[in-house]
C-alpha cells in the first residue's frame, strides 16, 4: 500500500469512515477529539504504551492516529487471553492505564462523548475496555484502541466492564466460563483491588452490564444509528442476558473475591 492510499478498516461495531493511510489511521473527528488527543498525548508522555499516539487533524478534518499493527482479540483470537496469566496481564495493563491517567488534567474547555454516564468521575476512563478493542501483534505488543468515547468515570466502572468481556461473564453457552468466579479473582488480584473496592464491585458488575442494554434500548427507541442496528441484531438481548446471569451470581462473585 502506498503512503497516500486509503484502506478502509473494518472490525468492531462502529467503524464507518475509518481508514488506514500508511502508518496512520484516519477517523471522523468530533467535538470530543481535542480532549481525546490531549489524553492520548498525556499517556504517551508518561510512558504508557498501550494506546495509539494522537497525530493531529488531516486536511479533510479527520483525526490522525498511529496505526496499531495486529488483530483484535475478539472473537477469533480470544484464546490469547484465556490462560489466567494472560488474563492477569490484561488486568495489569488496565491498572497501568489508570495509574498513568491519574495525573491527567483535561483541557479547560474539554468535551467528551458521554454515551453512558459513569458512576464516579475521579479519572478519565476508556469506557470500552473489551476484547474487541484490544489489538495484539505478532511480537507480543498489546494495545487498546477506540478511545473516542473516553470520558470521566471511575477505575471500578472501567474494571467492571472489562471483567464482563475478558473473563467473560457471559450467559451465552458458547462463551460462558465454567471457572468465571476463579477468573474474576485472578483479575481482581492482578489489578490490585482492595477490600472496599471488591465490595463495591460485586453489585456494580450487574449494573455496568445492564447499563449497556438500557443504552441500546433507549437509542433504538430514538432511531439513533448505529445503535438501532445493533439493537435489531440482538446486542441488547445479549447484554440483558449477561446482566441477569451476573446478578443471579453475586454471592458466588463475593465468595471468590474474599476467599482466603
């Protein structure tokens, strides 16, 4: 591919207008883009390498990011994070991001694309830390992509969402993990959650998952895309089923998190 040739990039559920140009990715920009770029620049400046770099805006008004080589983990490469040592690596990577963002001061006029209001606002969270946004290359480098919905949130709000996807906490028979409780403990230990955080996490797991169902339901009712399409494809049902699965097992999660 020549340095100026545009290659459409697919994958994920919201990828319209995303192209690769040489070693860069060009994406439609929005009012939140300057704030997201300030965040990504901060992460790079403090040494966090699990995110692409922001390179500005091109002459078509698109945001420019470094291209991240590799492939997303979900669904065809999910086995990469199945071993508990790899699950622990995901948790530590998220902890490293949260530590790196702790000292980030957003621009005075910061605007964020807030899809689902978070519980807490002590950090700028990614808000979509999931296997479909984790790119792994052949050299072992892991990178989280799709930072456009980064917004104020809490560490636990990000962690609860990530646990649903990476453990996974799923009602679907193809993805339901028989050792989900043990994997939950592995994730919590690797991230370093303290006792108080674990107590707050247990009920949050269900709320965070149900929030996705409610968001899709409300957006579909308004006819907003691409959310209406996702709702019609059954994504809402999947989030609701997972929320019910998680909520019914709160005692199981608590026992795992507080096991001696």
